[in-house]
């Protein structure tokens, strides 16, 4: 396992999930990170500072105006020291304070003073999570560059069920440092599709879509970095061919189907990141279609579903699909997971906020049989690392089950 040579400031605020942060501090410490803990006063009612001191080997900071601690390392110095600020659990109150720039205790002051990347792992009752004030605070924080990890769905300490449960310490660790596991796809063969397809109407025109191929190319690059042997089947894109990766260029959905089906059985993982045309012109005119009538109707026929065909193979690779949705994202994604017999599906909103098609950033809701994880808006490279790490984890869970 690769070690994390980072100075991590772990902020613990007052929620019941604070007990999980003791495990988180230990995990980060074990992986080689230098961890200093800052607790809010209410967090100290759930877990004692001594617990964190014993786990990290350093005194815990709790107050803004502590003469001893000011002498040793004032809050500005502490903020300067950190390579990364992680707040877990982040209560609704802490998120509200951060989003408004309040600085009435050590943790909120550190947040304002910090110039390093900031991650928050929210934990709260599902109704508090759903409240417009919390949604707005989160959106503000995301706009300010904060990365939000989780929360996940499930049973809550208050007895209710829904979103708001803090991610497990292992998941937070993995999302923060996807490559800390070295090469989690070493020895695996990964087949990835990327980009749009082009469906010709005549010698000069085609039907296509806005896919840039950036997500699929990021996945191919990261899969190679994770130790996999990668084959990328790409529709027409304006991206440089990734170094050290076998790229097969195709144009139409049928060509992509043929290329994928010829390769799939040789691979352990298939990721269908391409935006394959669902319909193509029933006939391709040999000559350029002339401009005569006021209205032109084009008969289209359904293309073959590549993803479903791979998932139906007798010895199918671990099959991951993408779903671009404009409504009821979770419902449609989960239905698609079942209908196409996939192992995992990564769904994103299109036509809403930034991200998705033709953007450098993306956010994904990932579903697999019996599990779900939210990958918050980030650079597509970061999203690719997190998604491939989840895939590696699921494959390893499968092989050890
Ligand atoms: O059903 P829908 O088109 O929304 O599913 C999207 C997923 O299916 C993507 O992973 C895409 O690559 C794949 N797909 C495919 N072949 C098609 C259409 C979509 O592999 N003809």
C-alpha cells in the first residue's frame, strides 16, 4: 500500500457520527498521514479529545483562544500547516457557518483561514439534509470549491431512514486518496468506450450528440495509471490519443458494436462511457440529400444496445454503464441497472447545472447491486479515479466473496 505523505487537519463537529471519525483518524494515520485533530465543543460531548490524541499522537485543538495552543501553533499556523482540511462529520450547523463565513470558534476560523483543499463529509438527520437552507449552504460551499463527500442513504441514529448518514471511514479515505492503494487494477484488462457516434444521413451529413469523450478518456488514462491493460474504443473526438493505451477509432454505433463485441470476452471490465446514438437513419443516401420540400422526414431505426449485449455475454466482464438523465435520476439509473443486467451504473444529470456532456467536470450517482455512492462535482480526472476505485473495490469484494 502506498503511504499518504500529507498533513491532514481533521475537523470533528458535534454529531453522533463523531465516533466514526476516531476510526477515520486511525486509518489516515496508518496510511502515513500526519493527522492533527480540531474538535468543536459539542463534538467533545460525543468523543473525548483524549481518544483522538491517543490515535494520532498529537494533542487535540478545541478552542480558539487557548494561550498554550496559541503559543505552540496558532490557528493561522495550523491552517497554514495543513495540506488538506477534512471535516467529518460536518453537521448542518458547521456547513451553514462555513457557507456564510462565520468564524466564532476554532474550526470555522480555520476554515476561513485555510488555503488548502477542503473536504466535508456531512452527517445529519434526513429532514435536515433535505431542508432548502442546507441545500443552499451546500451549493454555496461547492461554488466556493469545497468537495462534499457523501452522505449516504441508510438507517440513521435517530431511527429514520434516508440520506444523511456519514460515509464510512474507509470510503472517505478511499475517495480522498484513490491511488493510495497503489495499482488497484493491476493485471486487469479494461475495455472502455468513449465519445459520441456519428450516424450518416448522406455523404456529408450525420446525426450525433454533444459528447466530448472527456469522461471516457479520463477513465482510460486513470485505468492505465491503476495498472490495467486498457483498450479504448473511441467515437470521433478532439482529444489526443492517451499514451500507452490501445485506441480503436470508430464512427457509427454499428462499428462501435462490432469493435466492442470482438473485444469484450478478452476483458475483465467493460465501461460503456460512450454516448452511443439510440437511433440511426434507416438508409444512408448515396448522394447528398437535395433541398426541395419544406418538410423532410427521416426514418430512423433503433441501434443495437452495446452495453446490454456485453452484459448478456455468457462470461461477461464486470459491466459498467453510464446513464445521462434529465429527470428521476436514481429511479431511471436503478431500473437501467436491472434491465440491462449491469454490475454498476454511473448516472449524471444532463441539461442542469454544469458538468456532464462537453464539460471538464462531472458529478455521478453510482449504483450497484445493493449499494450506492455519490461522487460530488469534481474534475473528470478526479471522478474517474473515484469511479475506478469503486469498481476495483467491487471486483475485489466479488472475488473474495
Ligand atoms: O439506455 P441508455 O442509452 O440511456 O443507456 C446508456 C448506456 O448504454 C451508456 O453506458 C451507453 O454507452 C450505453 N449504450 C450502448 N448502446 C446503445 C445505447 C447506449 O451501449 N445503443
